[in-house]
């Protein structure tokens, strides 16, 4: 058995003498990045296709069989979204059917969703969070041990014929919507509000589920963008189906909102685990919030709702919020002032999910967690970023603020004035030469002398350095990083005397050196223009002194 399309791709490369590309495609494997096994669809062992999905599932089966004696009683959940070209016979549903076939052929019960669902509906590991190390490394080893497809692994009809297949759709959807109500605090107000919302699901899976979520909160349904409401694997109305790209990709939803007099637009990405938000300002212009700005609003909201609704004997010291290291430190500022705990994790929601599970197991209460790339976790029903719940929580927040004659943008300024402005900027350089990337980071570890990090960056004094690649952290008494060591990727964070925090890191999936810089001001420093100018100068110094783009042949990100 094989997929005719991918077979033709390989044969064409062979006939056209494209030996380097053939080698690249066939001499490497899919690996776990910050969020699972990820790659483009196509032929070759480092791409997503029928064969690599079968191999990956066989490896996971092997690992689970070794790890859990009751694996076959527990079963396996398989969900899919709407991506992938149906025409090339490589759709998400087809790959999901092959995943199920591998397991059903081995007599494992499979909970196979009968239609596309948001990623947060599909639980990952037994703790409900995405897979972290050491499981990922062990699964890769198991995949390599069984690359030959087993009998029955190609039989994607098993999903329709096997008595071991169940459809969990209704039960999961009902439970999810019921669970959502735990984080709904103003149902009466939601039922009466005059605010109108527009929702775009970017040709993905979000439409039905966001409609149901708004209903669960007592709202009128949001107005869908008709051209983007239904799944379309070609994403025909947008250049890039990523709501993070801001106003340009939100064009259709903003125009519809103007026509319908809707003040707030919510956008879920194609698999509905991330959320973008735009709000019309008094001058008619639209403000598209960054992930860090939305987190400031969510952090304020989730804490004030907790405070209003907690029992008399609830202890604020039992309350936690989390963010990844490259995200805004605004939650830290709120936590310091309000008395709850704030924790950082490595980049990637898999780290947040597993840490939240530990905290819950130890009797702690987690209200909110986020990563700057518009990933939000409100409450703990799903231990992952979830655009559906975030969309309806922001709608309730907007309705509540409107009843106080405030907009989201006005409230954001209030939050910053109360807890200190947090202004951030993120960008990247392209570098196609791995030795150059390694040399840049090694120089930072041996800056003025062997094994010594820089004490200044231009005129800016460095207070602390944390190097997650080596496990060093100068702010800790034993100089050891509290975060797990991550040798496979480069990441160094500098904390400056002027309140700025900057991280340089390599991308897990692309040839990039990313920088994340944030000015964390105290509440009394409220001149935003001055803070922005200071941040800009510091980024300039960081690029000039640490990355040296001209000397190292780095390519600036095109705007």
C-alpha cells in the first residue's frame, strides 16, 4: 500500500535528478518541537503523510504498551481538524482514519470523533496535557523501532466497521460546554447586553463551537463572517490563516463588524486553540490587541472574578497564574501586588499544561495561563491553550466593561497604570547556517573571558543572565536554573537594570533567531512614549552587540 500522490512526488524528484532534495526528504525524521510532531504535508520521512502518520502511531502504540499495563482498557482518542488538501488525498480526516486503523488492528478501543473538532477537545497524555520529555524522546525511539507498517495499518475502513470504535463527540461537546459555565460570572448581564460581536473561524473548525460557547454564557450568538465560516483547506480568503498577523488578515471581519455595528471582533485560528481580538475605538479605528495585551486583561479579569466569588476562607496564596518565559511579565506584576503566585515555564504550552496538572494535584488553584503567541488558558477544564473558551471570556469581559462605560482598550490602560506598563516587541532574524547560530550563542557564554556572560549590552547594565541551554541562572543562590535544561535549543534571557527583560532563542521549527524584549515599568513610570523609546534603544543595542547581523550574515525579518 502507498499514497499515489506522495509516491509520484518522490518519483519526480528522482527523474529530475533532485538528489539533494531527495536526501533531505528521506534522511531525516519528524521530531517533537514546542507543540508535538509538526511539519508540512508532503512526501518524505520528515513530512506529514500517510506513512509517517502510520509510523508515528505504531511508535506511540509500542511506547504505551510498554508503559501502561491497562492501555488496552483505556483506549485512545483521535480527533482531526479541517486542514490538508482533500484533492491530494491527504486530508486531516484521512490521516486520522489511518491513525485509528493502526490501533483498531491491534484491538485498542478508539474514541474517534465523527467530525472535525477544536484541538482542545482532544486530550493528549494521561494528565490531559501535551507530551513533554522524557516521553517524547522515548516515543521517537519506539517509532524508529517499527517503521515497517503492520498488517492492518493501512486499513482506514476499520473506523467504519470495528466494534471497538466509539464516537465521543456529543459527550465531550456537552461536558465541555457545561464545564465552561464554571468561568461564566455574569450570565444575567450577558443576556441583556447590547454589545454585538463578530466571529471569524478562518475557514477552520471554530464556528459551531464558538456559537455553542456563547449560548452557554447566555449571549446572543456572535455574527459569523460568512466567507470564512465553513472549513476550507485552501483558506481562500486570506494570504495566511494566522490571526496573529493582525489587521491585514482580519479585513473581512472588521468590514462586517462596521456594517453590523459590532464593536468587538473575535478570531479563532483554524484549529481553534488560539484567539485574536480587535475592538473599534471611538475614532472609528480598530485596535488589534497583542497576545501580551490580552493576557494583561485576562489576568486582571480572572483574578477579580476569583476575588468576588471565592469563599471567605479562600487563601490568595493558594492561587496561581503561569506564562512561558518569552511572554509578558505582566502577570508577575499583578501577582506581586495582589498576593497570588506567578510561575514561568519553558516556551510551549506542553510545559504549562503539565505544570498546571502538578499544581492542581497539590491542591492549588490555577486561574489563568498564557503564551504571547495568542494562546490562552482560562480555568483548568482544558490543560492547553483554548481559543473557544478565551473568545467567550473576552466577550463577557467586554460586556461587563461596557456596563461600566469602559472599553477593553481603556481597561488595558487602567491595568497598566495600576500594575506598571509592560511594553514588548518581538521579531526575528533568518539564519540558514546552523554553525553561525551556534557561534553567536557560544560567544555570549564566553563574552569577555571563557565561561563569562556579558555584564553590559552597550550602555545598558545587565543584572541577571539565565541560560536554559546550559542550566545557568545568575539570579539563583546556587546559580542553577529552576527551569528544566533544554540542550537541544538555544535560549538566553538577560534582565537589565532599567527593568527590561530580553530573550534570544532559536526557533524549534524554522531557521530563525528570535528576540523577545519587554520593558517592565513600575506603576509610577507612566509616560508610555519614554518607555517605548527606551525599549527601542535597548533592542538596537542588543542587535548590534549580541547578534551582529552584518558580521554574521543574518537576514532581517521583512516587515
